[in-house]
C-alpha cells in the first residue's frame, strides 16, 4: 500500500501543472443554501463557505453569530479573504502573497473525494498557526487535495487574529453579560466545528468522526479545545503539532489591562458604551497599526476566561479535565528556528530550571560536549516543544484515551546537501499536507522539484499515519513501522529521521525529565512517573 502511494506521489509531482482546475461544477446543498464547487483532479473542492456572520460593525468583538443564508447558487471556487493581520512577515510573503484581507473572513474550505451524504468519511479539520497574529486557511501549503485522496474529508478554517481575535475590554462584558468575551479567535474555531457537525455529511463526512489538527498556534488551539467545555462533543480525536503545551495564557486581569492600554491609545477612555463605540469606529488598518504599538498585543493569544478556556491547559491536562479522545502530539528537531523571533535567551531557558548552567549542561552533554549555541538551541527545543508534547500525551493517556508522540527529524536529500540544521518549526507540514502547495513557492519550490523517491516515501508515510489516526484513533497500518502509544510509566516516541522510522522508548529521557520537574514546580503539574 505504501509503495503504491509513493509511486503515485512521484507521478503527481512529475506532472505540471499540479492543480489544474477541471471545468465541471460540483453542486452541493448545505443548511444556508446551494454551493457550486469545483474539481481538482478527482477531489471536489468547496472554498469560502461562511460558517458565521461577518464580525463587522456592532458584531466586532462579539461571539460569532449564525452564518447567513443565501438564495440562488453561491460560487465556492475561490478562497475568501484572510482575517486582518500585519503585512511584511517572511512567512506571509512566501506563502500568502497578495491575499485579500477583510474582517468579513469567517469562512472555511472543504476537500472531499465523495461529496455524497452516504459516504461517512472521517473528517480532518485544520487550524493554522502564526502566533495568533498571522495566518490563513488559504495558504497554498494547506491545500487539502492529497490528504483527501487518503479517504478523509479535509476542512481548513479562518479565525480572528490579534487585537480583533483576542481582546477583553471590560466594556464588552458589560454589553453582553451572557456571552463569553475576549477569546473570539477560539470561539470562531468552535463555531466552525459546530458548522462542521451540522453540515459535513453533505460533503461525505462523518460528523461523529472529526479530528482536529493544528500546528504552532494551531497546535496550541488544539490543546485549548481539548480543555474547553464549549468544544466537548465537536471532535473525536486531536493532533497538536508543535503546540508548546507548557505555555501560560493571559489571565483576565492581564488581558483587560492590555485592552485598556489599547483603547486609551485610540482615545477610548472608560469602560462604557461610548468607549466601545469609539473602538468599533476604528478602521481595520488603525487596529493593526495600534496592535503593534501596545507591547502586550505583540504576543496576544488565548485568555483564561473561565468559560471558553477555564484553566491553564497543562494543569487541566494534568487533572484529566479534558476531552477523553485519542490524542497525538509532537515536535520537530530544530524548533529553535523560533528563538530569534521570540527573543528567547539562554538565561530565559535556564531560569525556570532553578539549576546552575553547569548542572544542566551535564545532563545535556551525556553524549559529548556541546557548543554554547547548540546547547541553548537543544534546551529550547526540549523546554518549549518536546517535553510538553510528551507530558500532555501522558496526561491524556491517564485521562483514559490512547496518546501518541512523535519527533520529526527527516531532512530531504537537498536539505542535507545544503547543510540544514534540523527540521525547522512548521517543517513537518509539507509532509502532512503533501508538497503540491509549495511547488510554485519562490523559496520552497526548489526543494519540492528536487524531491527524491525517498523524500516522497516519507511524505506518504506521514500522511498514512495522520489519516489512519483520523480514521480509527490509531496511526498504525499495513506497511508502516510500528508506532507504540505512550504511557506515564513507559514514555514512547516515534522518531522519523534520516536513519528511518521507529518507536523509541524513553526518548531524551534525562533531558525531558529535567524540564518536567521544573514545570511541575512552576505550574503545579505533577511530575510524570
């Protein structure tokens, strides 16, 4: 089976163009009205489907409201606008050039091989990353065509970002005391999942078999949705890719102080309706500009509000107060590509450990001495990504559901020739979604064109693991190296690297245990056995 998938992948990437649109229209009816999608090869694609009302005017900074209906046929042949975000980041320039932005952005996209209500295919709903301030479901990287060919329905969704997505001004609670406030981006994700539950059968999907998966801020969102009572029953499995896990979301007090600073910069003083009216009168561009001027909004994100997100996610995991569903988590071998962007120093990493650098180095140099930069980067990888992935997976297992952990370290043959130092943050996504979305990218396209049969075999293997997990809660299948579930007493990690793919017992046990012990002290997490 895997050999056939590899051969198909080689044929696919040898062809040009990779996603030629066929002219036939695919009609389909959802609760709001009739859609006209298209075909990409043998996959039906429906783009820019509204899952909530446009959050504009008086609906800015409100919980998502019901999606509008339409008369006639709605064209679903092109992506909708991205949610507003600052321009100029390298990630956006490479992967989302010239994309329209609008506050009217709450839409989703669907890829399916069998758009009929009787198909009952597993559903995979993707949540993008981007530090909660950038990203879009229309990134070419997130093209769902190849995943859909594995017999799943793929959904990508937009959610509000930055000061439009995470804003907890006290006037908002006064205006709508019965609604949760602040976590609008998370509420959008939940609204999209509710839409999927109501409508996905029309696309051939099984509403009772939905897997949420996301990377970086999307992986954090997956963890938050595991914790959120409002998301219960909306998904049956969860995959957190590079989702941190030991992150500490803002408290309501911190979030409200930041919102007040933002408001005062806008000339909106006080906590009354007049202040809120002033804030809603701001243009989108003014909001994005002021977001960059308020330091607290440079690292904006989910808020512990007691309703959407009741507690620090890692503590909720430790208590078992999470969705009892199969869970997968993992990280890449060079997540430290984020260090400069986050401004993280060696001292920042050592401080929570409470041990002198020499003592930590002794643990990290069990296999030989490390240069200072290599030591710092390895510590970052473990503290921010590998240790929390393993810990949260073990807590999920303790809550009564199987959990699987991975470490992705495979470099393409061209990357090895170029001297790449491990797999960068987000580097696994090209293997999860397949390479087609990157073919025409000005930077990554050269690597796609240089892909070898061995590189493509890893793409096929990763897609098989992810879609098998979505189908049954178990990533294993015919022709795949065995991936053992983890457990508190016996931590297991599937390592995918240039030496092959295998389950490793006690992966980096001494180093990850050091991190676990530190976070147990600082977040009251019980240390894993």
